[in-house]
C-alpha cells in the first residue's frame, strides 16, 4: 500500500536553530510528495511539493524539503526556526487505489519552537 | 485566506440527527475533497468530486453522503449521527481532478454530537 510515515509525534526546537520534520514514504514508481502545515484552529495550508527534478524543493515561509530516493525520505527543513512556525505538519502522497487517485496524509508532527 | 469557505464554523447536535455541511471552492477550482479530522483517527479522506461527478471515495461511512452542485459548491450530509462522528470536517479544492495538484483547505466545520 502507498503510504507516508511521520515517525515523530512532536519535535521541539529552540528559536533560531535549524529544524527538521521527518517523513518517509512507501510508494511504487516515482512519487509526488507534499507538505502541508496546520496552524491552531485553521485548515491545512500547502507548503511545497516534489514532482520531479531537483531533490531540494523550496516552499513557502522559508521552508524546504529534501527528496532522498535511496532513503525513501522527504524531510522538511528550515535553517532558522521562528516561534510562529509552531504548528502541526503533515506530509502527504497521492496514489491510485481502487481505480481512483487519492491522497494519503501522514499522522502529523507537532512542531514546538521554544523562545 | 485560502479562498475556500465552509459553513457553519461550529455545529452542535444530538445523536441520531442529520446535518449538512457546506463548502464553496476557490474560484476556478473544479475539484472538492472532504476530510474528517479527529484526535484518534488523524486526517481521513472521505470523498472527492470533480466538476459535479464523484471522482474518488475514501473511508466514508454509508451514513454520510455528498454532492457537488452545478455552481461547484459541495455539501456533505451526515445522518444518524453518533458520538464518534464528532470531529473537524474540512473541505479542500484544487484546480484539477488529478491529486498531483495541491489542495487548498477551508477553515473547517467543528461538529459536536452530544
């Protein structure tokens, strides 16, 4: 089955330090991969996506993600964390299932940036 | 602001009742997706419509149904409500029916079943 896994329920990082939110995928073929962010009491917001090409994808709010085919990972990164980055982060993968194309989201990682 | 609107923001109702959640997609988007978010189940895909037709189905219960109207707004109908249906319900829209396009999420409807 096509899936993504977010191994950490929560990540704590000090303001100004680099942050990494991990995501691994299990997808046959060449995957499309997404990152979304959910701020408290809000809907999800698209951050970035990987389709093909450069393994380093740049997105909104200074975030970037590195696609690593050998490690089947798509980790979200930011060089310097802000308190306002504190939110819930989801990776997601579209895939075919039962004749339809669907999107499966990971379980989410709560990022806490400590002032 | 994503451009996707959902009404109502909050809904409190009793077990056994029926409710309708409404979603208006971003201008120009033809696809609407519905998701359920709960603490124990995470974000679950329910159903997708593209230009008025059902395109994909996820973990949607038989008590739930949806439709997309000619003006592209969508409604999610939840009937015979149970306590476990309490959750945040999001709709999202995208330009095409292909899930390789990013989705834009509404602010959600918080449903509480008592």
